[in-house]
């Protein structure tokens, strides 16, 4: 993962006004992120700790007229575990992190329904000597289950302010803000506990003294127990998981359609305005075909990205994702991956970039790296235009076979991902997946506010990390596809002359002549451009998978984004980009190679389909993998492996199909 471009730090807004920088820390599933969003709202930003792979969130809030900074640390069960997030928390709290100062105070959040375990972390934080405030969260849920928490008793034993809150409803949050100005170190005897056993004993004694627990019949199964009996069952759990994931996919691919169409219409209109306002020339082409097209290529997938993170946040808040990870762990572990990896793989079906980013949820570093390396194998939505085109050519008027082929594309990508994971866990990233120790939180209603804030934050990260990269690549590829410029070919010049001759007598015929001249000129410009020359240069390499120089140009240009293949191929073939899919098919089906043979046959279409399922053709994803892993070693290895596997299997398909009578 990347190092940060800036430190997670802020200057004191009012020197001498008391603590101004607070670290927020707590066990997982204590509602820490919900409380952070409740206190800070949208005034947040995300960054990595310097020199680490650990992400933190920084926000600001008002407390008694003072502006405070709150730094949300990763959830951790203790400060002495051998995990990157735990090490970052410990170094930050104890002032051991390079180029960063320790926080002025610490806000520790604990779960009112599980105080005994949560207070162990409080004792560890107390050893830092920092002023503290303890927030007992989910107090409303505790009261509903009959628990009575004595805040005064716990506060007297701790020696620092203790506040009861409900992050979900906001109850007690105003008082919590004010209490930050009165943060105080815990009692010296608590900070002096050095041994784990003594901390556990103190936490247990404090919880017993501060919580009145109602008598419960052990034989009475709770609602959570009854739901888990189905949700984590070896068979029932799989059925529930598939049903929820199907609904999630349906939402992502159906509900995002309208905003995606609106984004495309907006940028199409913007490009039209640019072409109407600016005079013909390189600047107009750069803005319309490079800049606008590049921004559109990023934003068109933003609705899917936002919807994906929104729904995943809601699922996580309900407590279900922990159960889903347990269900999938049984399958993924056989291929060297933990159950946590199913969330990145789920994200990959929308876009590989958020999939790579969401791998941060995987605790073990080796498991996380393995998931990052194989996630792009899963078919993303950017592959869909290529699938539709090639499968349509293969199975025209045979919808059942087309549907089977479509499903097979997704299955092939998933199988390739799992087998690759099995391989790299025995070679480059050796070792068995770490045992998945996961806590099942109580089921609860999700926080809409938290989901919206999370979505907003992730959308900004996506645009910031991927948008600039894609835009730059768009501009570079536009230049490569349009330069060097040469004089129009003689045929185009003759057609332009004929258009001028008949302009007065027959404007429609003149327009047809000009259109033909433009297509011929564009086609020859593409042939003579740097990209066209590259296509001819790599043609010998791609010929075994059925590509001539034209298909090679389309394949090379699709390293920007896979869906570019259709448009770039149409431009190369016809000199214009058609929005009508049927017209695109007619152009490609009627296209001929230099030797007069058909450009795309069932044989070459099938081999190209296999290639596009497996190949790493997304430079922005490689850039994000570089950021997430902190090295070019892994994305370059990823590029080489995926491209090599794609080429080999596509070449095998191209060579074997004639034996089955398919040419």
C-alpha cells in the first residue's frame, strides 16, 4: 500500500487551549467509525500513516468553542498484536512513528454490551500516559437487553472522563464533545499494569462492578443465535450468501444504469459544445476526444462504485459481513485465501480499482497481497462491451448459447483467480492463509449516515487516485493515435474535390462525399500514427491469437480501458465511431484484412474473448496496485502473469478450434 502524500497531523488551532489532536481507538465492531462520522460529519479526509500501509481517517469537530482534530485509528483488539494496523496504532499513541508527533489525547470507544473485553484495550492505552476520555457506546442496546451501566462507578475506577453514548442515534454525542476538553490520564495503577493477565483481571473486575447484568436462562436462544443457525450453516449459509450477493449485483448493475446514462449524456453534450464553439484543429480534438473523453471514462463508472460501497457499508453495519466471511472462508482457504477476500472479489465485478482498495480489510499482509494480485481476474463491468460484441459475433441469433458463453466468461475469470492464488501462495507469497479469527457482532439496523459518509469518502479517493491517471493516459493515447500528421491521401482529396463541385447542385451528395473523405483520411491517419505503427510492430506477437495490425491497435488502445476496444476498432476500420451497436457489428463483420480474408471470424473472436477475460488491460488498476503495495515489483509481475496466461490460452483456443471445424 502507498505511503501518504501528507501526514495525518494538524497544527494546534489555539496554543494553550488544551488538547487539540485526539486519537480515536477501539476494538472492531464497537461502532467506532459510526461515532467518528457522527462527531465529524463530512469534514474528513483519508490518508496513510507515513511509511506504512495503514489507512487512517482525519476529521475536525467543535468542542466548547475550540476546533479539535480527531484521527480515527484502525480497529484493533490490542496494542501488542503482530499486525500492521496494530503496530501503527501503538507507534502513533506512544510517539514512536517517524515524522509524526503523538496525539494530545485519546478517545477510547468501548461496547456497553461487552465491557469486560473492551476495557483490556483501555488499560493498554492508559500505559501511553496520554489524557483520555472513554466513550461507552451502544448504551441504548445495552439497556434494551436489561444491562444497567454505572458510568459513575467506571469513571471513578478509571480516573478519566467516561461518557455514555449511542453513535447510531447521536444520544450523548454533544456531551462527549465537551468532555474532550477535560481529558485526563488514567489512574497510575492502571497504567502500571504490565502483564496481560493483570489487565484482564482489572477489566473483568471493573466490568463486574460497573454493570448490573440481568439473570438469563442459558437455554434461551437469542434472535441472533437463531439467525446465525441459518446464516452460518454449511448449506443454508451458502444459500443465504448467494441470495444476498445476487441482490447486491442486481442493484449495482441495474440501479446504476440511469445515473451512468445521464453522465454519458452530459459529457456527450459537453463534447458537442466544445466542437461547436472551438474552431477545427488540434486543441478542439484534444479537449473533445482527449480531456472530455478521459473524464467521462472515469465518472461513468462512479455510480457503480458509489452504490457498491454504500451497499457494502450497510451490510457491514448490520453485522452480516462477518458471517459471510465465515461462509466463504471454507472455499477460499483451499486456494490460499481467507474468507475476508470475498469483499474485494465482490467489488471486482464492478471495477478492479475499488477491489484492490478494499483488500485493506484483510488483516494478514500476505493474504492481503494475494487478494490484490488476483482480484483483476474477476470480470469487471468494463469488460462487458467487449463481451457483448464478441459473443454477439459468435452466437448471433442464438440467445441461449450466448447466455451460456456470457456466464462462462465470469466463471473462467474466477477459476483463473483461484488457481493463480493457489500458485502464488506456494511461490511468490509463500504460506498458508492466516486463521480467520472473527467476531460475530450483534445484528443491528445499519446507519444510513455512516453509509453515506463512507460512500462520499470512497468516491473522493477513487476520483483522486484513479481519475488523474486515467485522464493522463487518455490524453497520451489520443496523441499516439493522431500523430504524426500527414497529408490527406489522394483518394480523400479527390472526394473532397467532388464534394466542392456538387455542393451547389446537390448538398446531400456533397455531404456524402465529405463524409467518405473524412473516413478515409481518419483511417489513413490511424494507420500512420504512432499507435498504428505500434500495431504493425506487435502484429507478429499477437498473430497467434488471431490479430492483424487493426485488431492489434484496438487491443493496445484497450490498455487504457477494455471498453475502448470497440470504439477504437471502429475508428480504425471505418474512420468514425458509431454509437449504434448494430452498425458497429456490420462494420466489423464486413471488415477485411490486407490479404482479403475476414477480419473477425468465429475462431479469432473466440480467442480474443478468452484473452479479454484473462488479460490485465487496465493501466489505472496497475497504478493503484503500485500505490497499495508500495512497489512496482508486484504490479509488473501481475501484468506479466495475467497477460502471459491470457496470450497462451487464447493462442491454444485459436490453434485448437480448427480441429473442431471452427474457422
